[in-house]
């Protein structure tokens, strides 16, 4: 049976183990807000959710990228950023398309009614 040193972590250097870095709470908040971004599909007022997620994710990435910040969580911040952009653009597109379709559907009956009111000409 092999013998292990009493403190096996002492065998590795600090570079091999890596240094602990705290996860940025701002990055976690950005991910959370990014996950809430689909709420923007429910109401135009909720488009503020992806916008806030975008701002928080940008702040988190700048905090994490700062020299000697000692923070991790860039993947969380990037995921929140991507979700915010994806759902923000998708909900804006949905809003624009639905408004466009609604305006066209309101115009269609008016043009049809004009055609129906026109008297047919009978040639004898």
C-alpha cells in the first residue's frame, strides 16, 4: 500500500493548484437578470430587464478585467450579456413585427370595404 504525505496539498506548488478567486456578485446578478430577460416578451415595459442585464454584465466584465481584482465569473457575466442581447433583440423584433401586422390588418378591411362600396358597371 503506498504511503501518502500527511498534507498532500503541500506536494503541489501554488502555481499548480491555482489561487482562489472570489466570484463576482455582479456577474451572478448579470446572469440572473439575463435569465429573467424573456419576461420582455410579456410586456413592452419589461424591456427594461434585458437593458439592466446588459448594463450589469458590462459592469461585471469591467470589474473582473480590472488589474488585481481577484474576481472570477466572467463566464457568468458573458452568459448574462448574451441572454440579454438575445432576448432583448428578439422581444423588440416581436414588438415591431406585431405592430406592423396589426397596422396592416387594420388597413386591409378599409380597402376591402371601398371595393365593396364601388358600384359595378354594367355594359349593355
